[in-house]
C-alpha cells in the first residue's frame, strides 16, 4: 500500500495544479483537504483519496501539458496568489487554463520566464545542483571595472553563502552579460550591491535552450524542437532537493 502513497505537495505538483513550493504554502494556510480533513505538512495521499483546494476537487487527469515562454514586463509580480497581488503574472497573461511560473523574476526585472501546468518539470529546471544556465543582461549605475567583472565571476558572499562561479562579460561601460546556474533571491542585485553598484535594468534573455524572442508582455508556446531539446537537457536532472553543503 505504501508504494501507492505520494506526498501531498508532490501530488499537487504532478497533477499540474501548482509547484511544490506553492503547494506547501496552500497546505500551511489550511486551504487543502484530504477526504474533508485538513492535513499536516508531509501527509501522503493514495489514489483513492479525494483532495480539494479551496473546495475544488483536484483530479489527476492524463492531459497534455502547456509550456509557455513569456516576456515579463517590469511591474508584474511572479505569483499565482491572485488574491494578494493586483499586478500578478496569472491575471496579466489570463491564460485559458491554470498555469504557474517556473521560478520568478522580481517585480523590477523583465524578460523571459517559463510557465506551465507540468509540476514535474519545475524542480528539474530550478535545482541549482542541476547546473542549468540562465542568462541576463544588466545595466548598472557607474562604469564597470575589470575588478567588478572578476569578482562577479569568482563568487560574492550573499545570503550566508558564496555565489557559484559564473560567466560574466562586459558589453559596454554600464552593461554586462551574466550567466548563472543558481537562483538565489535577488541574486544579481545583491551581488552588485555588495560591490557598491546599483542595478538600473535587469533582463533575462535565456533559460537553458529557450531564448527571449517575443515582444514585452507577450507569450508563445514552446516549439516541439525547443521542448525536445529541453527534455534532453533535463534527462539527468534530479527533481529532489539535495542537502546544502556547508
């Protein structure tokens, strides 16, 4: 019997309702029930259990998933909580079925973000241990020195850790290109702040093999070629968190 049990957050992710992180929040807020009862965090469900979110029955329907590439404008918030944020990404796109963003861009940033209803793919893309590239173009408030470039490349101490080595290239006096394989909270802004630079604009232009190629505020579906290549890049990626190394 235990082999058929699935952690509740994983279940909500795999059926395409939301990401595991969003599921944890829903569970913590008491908005999820199993057979009419509010579960504890970490509870497992069986195929015979009835799971509801905000009173809505969640079913594991076998369906084709949606994968969108969206050019997020400045001012839009990457959250699925439409009750809290007025300028949220879900209301802005107004897609005809439930989708959620893979990761996030902060409100002041713009550029590429992927959205899907496939919860299984989210963690594979986001896990820093999988070393998947995300590329950005950044402008700062003063001329970029070679020291700045070298220090950004070799790691900056932020958020009780040191950022992983990354690729950084100066494009002009105030603009640089950076390719990260991790996604700490406001990472690029914090790295620049540590070196006494203020970010003026920040645009994500690539996630793995998916490139930004739509006008601001518009989205498109991934092509079959893009999706096949994305899947090949994810083939050895783990969905699970690994223990943090000290």
